[in-house]
């Protein structure tokens, strides 16, 4: 097999593409990964590394997240280099008694799907997070929530896969044969050949689908993260306010912010989360940063005297029904999609990669991919 030919071409060197490459190679397939930028140069590099089940209601996405939770634990043991995997758990806090009652109902529904959550009454919150603001209504602790360093994870998955990685090469065409079946891609550096192409291009997934004659309405959804100076471990869990769950599920294009605060092994505290659809506008928004800082210090007053060292923006790949597109394109044989995970791509990457690898190998996927089928977005007519 020449250097220009492989069994599978993965478009996208973020964590989802890396997971697809890793599991496909583990199934014995030769893989080439191509990306317009560097490894983890898009959404992955701007992510906080969240591996969450706590923010997902019962349904297909939660099933995908629970599988990924198990796979991330395996990967943390199997990968030859550390990815800063930390099984620190999540804490969702309620502002008052009615908000806690809503969390209690949400957690009870999740429990039936396999999620573990324990209620923390208001007078015990400081046992779990000593620096939380007083006066909160209580919360729920989710021990299955975890975190990785996303760029490290993508890089080490790619390295462990043995895939040929071609960065700085934008795909300008998806090659098809006379029968319409995929046979490779074209970049400025030349043509690469494979009978299967996986679209793991994140926010650019819609453009890759279009190049192949398919259709995916992927849109970028901007978010900012504040990064503090290195601190002692003042935040033990991933901590967020209950309204974060509603913001994740919202389809609004308008600005939404809700407090999400977490420490890191290196010391800085990461503060999010904001969501808005403004195209690919990277302009720094002082209003967003002001809101994030105010909401974070309301949860953790100790942060009020801490310096913010930097901020960065990223773009989540948004699909209208908040479910990723995973599986074969209904109109383009040989094209498979693995994109549109919005803010959950890092957490959902292993299950997505394993499912795609099984399809590529002609085997049964590990879960029902029907709800994620790309054909649900087929244009009318």
C-alpha cells in the first residue's frame, strides 16, 4: 500500500478524529488523518476537557456518554503517555430549595439510565467544596464525571494509533467514483485514496459534507474560558450551577452564560461557560468575560482576589437537535460522519470512535446509532 493509500481517511485531528483513528487502527485498518491545521487546533484545543454524564438527561446522548466514561478510564490506563485524566467527579449546585427539588427530579431520572448521583444537603456542601459560597440550597455530586487534558488526549491517541498524520493540509474535495462512492480526498498537497472517509471536522463538518455532496447543518457556537493564575487546589470538583444544564440544551443563538468552575492539576482554575452563535467571530467580548467572572465569584468568593491570566475563545460544532451525527451518509457511499458533538465532543469521543471503527470493520456498533444517523438532516426534496 502506497503512502497515498489507506483503508480509511479521517478528516480532522481533534479528539473525535483521533479516537476514530485509534479504534480503527486497533481493528486492523490502516488510517490517514488529515487536518487543515495542527493536531487539536480547533474545538479540542479550546476545550476544558470535560467528561460529563451529569448534564445529560436520559436518552441516546447519555448512553453514549456512559460508554465513553468507561472507555476513557480504559484509555487512561492503556495509553503509553499521561493525558491528565482525573476522576474528580462533578458537583451541581442549586441556589435555593426549589432549584434543589428540580435537581433531585433530574438525578432520579438519570439513575434509571445508570448514572450515580448523591444529594448533598446545604449544610454539607462545604465538606465537599470548602470554598463554596454560603447560602446555597444544596447540590448533587456525580462521581462518574471526570476530566482530561484534551490536546494531550488527542495527540496521544493519534500517536498510539500509528496513523499517518498530515497536518496543515486542507481538504478541498472529496473524491468519488463513477458510482458515487467515495475513493479519497484532495488537498493542496495532492490526492489521498481510501474507500472510506470519516468526517470528523468539527465545526467545519458541514463544509466537508458539502464537498462530498452530503448535507449536515453544523454551525459554530462560540464560547469563552477564563484562566486564572496557578493556585492551590481551591476547587476540588467540576462545579457548576444548575442552570448550566438548561443552557446546554438551549437552541438559542443569543448569549447565555452559566457558572462552570474547575481546578486543574497544573494549578489554574478554568471558568466558563458561555454560548452564542456569532459565526466565527473571535472578537474578545468584555461583557461575556464580565459575566463569567461575576458568576464564578458568586459561587466561589475566594476567586474574587485572584488574577485572570488569560482568556480564549473556541467554537462548538452545533447541530439543531443537540445530538452528534455518527454513522454513514445516506447519499454518499463510503462517507461516514463523526461530528456535531457541540460542547460534549471530548467526553463522547471514545464511544464515537469505537462505533465508527466497528462500522468500518463491518461489525456491530456497541450501541444503537439510529438517533445519531446523519440522514435525519437530509434536505427536503
